[in-house]
C-alpha cells in the first residue's frame, strides 16, 4: 500500500481530519520509528508486529560473482520485522 492510499483510507475513516493533519500523523509515526531504530531500540506495536535491528557480521570471504575477486563486507545493521501471532493468523486465514 502506498502512502497516498493510506492517507485516503484514513481520510475515509476520519472525515473530520484534513489531508495535512493526516500527513502529519504519518510523518510523526515514521520519524518516531526511524529515531528509535537509529538509537538501537526495537519498536513493538501490540497485535501487529515488531521492528528491530539485527547486526550482520563482517565478511572477509565474500566474492564478486562477476569477477570472482574477494571483497570485504564490513559489519552492518539490518532492519527486521517480525509479525505478531495475531497478524500471522489473520493473513493465513
């Protein structure tokens, strides 16, 4: 779902809010999520899921598939999402 579609659905359910207010709500949510993940914290929304940071180890033995030369991949962070049991149940029905 795109950002525009999300705003449209929120507008249908909350007609008293205007477009700018809905965009601000989404911006505040995404900025809060980004700040928490940047600080190394996990974010959990009950009955929806959890975003967390997973550290990926450095790799000295990675290869470039085109040239077959060894390359170094430094340690990095990856954002992961784990859906809640309730969300998984709804999706798989």
